[in-house]
C-alpha cells in the first residue's frame, strides 16, 4: 500500500536499517488514514544501536566541546531552512494545527541554540589549594544515554535531550513514540547533514518491549523519559534498579486559580488558549480552573472564547480514536455526577475529515474535587471549573492534587499572587500566564508525581544530569614546602 511518507526505519551507525520485523501502521490523526509504517524493534536492534553508540563515544567524548557544538550551529541553520517542511510533518503526524507545529519546531531551534552556549556554561574550576598543588574540576560525559519521547511533541521533546546530551559529549539512542516516529527519521538525516559523526545519534523504534530493554541494558548509562505518570514510575524504578541515572517526567493536573479581581479579557483569553492549545495534549495545559468567589462574569467570557475555537480550523485533533473516546467518557461521567456542561465538545467532526479524531473545546462548571475529571489527567481540550470560597480553599484544592507540574494565578494583586506562588505545590508557576513554560536557560520540570529523579534534562541544570565531575590534583614542583597534602 502506498503511503504519504516512506516506511520509518531504525537509524544506526549513520544509516537507516532494513526493516525485518513486525511493523505497525502510523495513522494521521487529522483524518485517520495510514501515512507510514513503523518497525516494532526487538532487543537485538537495541544491542546493535548501543554497540554503535559505544564505539562512537570513544572518539566523540574526546572532541573539545567548542568543536562539538559546531555541529549544532550547522544543525540550527538546517532547522531554520526547513522550518515549513518540518512544521507540516509535525502537523500531519501529530494532528496539531500547522501554527502549533511551527511553534514546536521554533522551540526546537531555541533548544539547539542553547546547546551552542554550553561551552560558556561548563567552564571548570581551578584552585591552588596548597603551595604548588592545584585542584581542578571538569564536567565529563557519562557515556551512552537514551531518550524515550512521547507522542504529543514529536519534534520538540527529542530536542529537550538531543542537543544538550550530545554537545556535552554523550552518544544517544532515541526511542520516539510509535504513534509519531516520522519526525525522528528527519532529525537523524539533518544531524548527519550538519556533520555529526556516525553512531553518535541513533534511533530505535518500537513499543513497550524496547522501553523495557532500554531500562535493562547494561550499556546505557542514563535514561530520560517523558510520558504518563503511570509509565514514568515504571521506567524510573526499572532504570534505577539497573543502576542508571534517570529523570522521568510524568503527567499533570494543572490548576489555574482565578480571583475576582483578575483582568477579565486577559484571563478568559489565557484560560481558553491554555486548555485548548495542542488539543489539550500537553502536560502544561490548563486542566482545572479554581474560581474564587464571584467570577461568573469571567466564566461567561471563557465560554465565549471557547466557542471561537473550531475543530479543523484553530483546534487540532487528539492522537487516536481511543484517546477521543477516553476524553469523551470523562465528560459524560462528570455530567452524570452533576457537573454542568457549558460548552460541549463531544461528537466533534470536521467536514471532509470525518475519520479524524476530534474533540471540541469543552467547558464544565460546578465540578467537585472528588470527581475523576477533577483529579485525573484528561489530556484533551477540556477545562473543569471548581468553585472555592476563598484563596486558602483554592490552595487546598491545588495542593490536594498528586501531580505538580504547573499552577497559575490570575489576579491584579501582587500580594495575592505572592501568597499563592509561595504555597502552590508545583514546580512551574505562572502569574496571569496560562502556560508557564520556562524559556531557556531555565529548565523544565515539575514536582510530586509529575517528575521522578533529580536534576533536569533541559536548561542549565541539565548539565548535572548529562555529565559527571572529574577532579584532578596536580603537583609539579618538588621544591614546594611539604605539608599534610604533599
């Protein structure tokens, strides 16, 4: 069967390998049609990739970092040159709008740009600790590392790990989501064109079997994971039980606390955009709004903004038919439990793309904290409104969540904002911002059950995850006065 894109292949030792195993169809969420196939690789494929990466590491780790980052200067230029093509690919394989896909690739460019600055950030330390005796500290790579990426950002999330880890001297194996594997093949092509030596970057496709093999493989020193909390826990436990470093980023239930003095128009625009951007399939999306006191006027404006969001125009699809059914089940259960549906996105359809997986924007009022839709990650364009009598009750509701990715407050009071900022149990906080994602060089990462492990995989703090310290003490002058150190 002819498909829009060639079959996806593994990328090992600088070449795309011949597929000799079971494959899975890759569907376009916009219309449900098959656009490619992806191999479901086995342990032998991973072994081959690890051997390739380990061999390349012997040379790549010894290249000075100022020379390593030259590859990423070239690569950044290629990303910019191919921006439209890469955005279209992300749009088709993930289902988000073209504008959202373009913003995703632009974020990849920013992440690559940050990696180019790493030589200025990892300068070692040197101190004369005694007469004629010097101590020196350097950041050294840790070896072969692996990145397990999710479906919701097929281009950006791999760039959370690829530029930094490789620029710091490691060699990488990327395992993309089997639902969106096409972008990873294109990334591999462009990295080679940018001058990256063969074996430094490898792609192994597959499903659960490969994830487990990555966690178990003795040749892999560190694993990063982005996905659901349920799987993040499993990956973190399994990887660390095999003595690997691991940072596993999980799900979220982000709360937007809206106070009565919030700027109505700005708040409504931000809440609606936050809950519907990327069809709600992002771990920083607004999922629950906690309205404090009299906020009916703001809620009415949110409803009007939500009605302007149209599937197939400024709202993309969700990733699969199963995802659509799961999201709509949450909405129906909340309605049965007494919540009021103000905007109903169930049974959404787009003319000409009836096979697509669409859920329209959904606003649900009078949700109570004990409802499943208030506690669990829905991962769709749905906002649940929970009422609170005062700020302390709102904070209690936010703090009761097992997750801790993001929280935002909408208010014109600096004192109220600071009060909530200090007490919200989340790693990323926003004030009058619906999606408080840090920009480089600040790192991405939540708290509680939204993140497992220490350090981060992005920003300046990623240096600690992707490197290890080497301490050297030297003495060259035998005439120096002797003491307990020498």
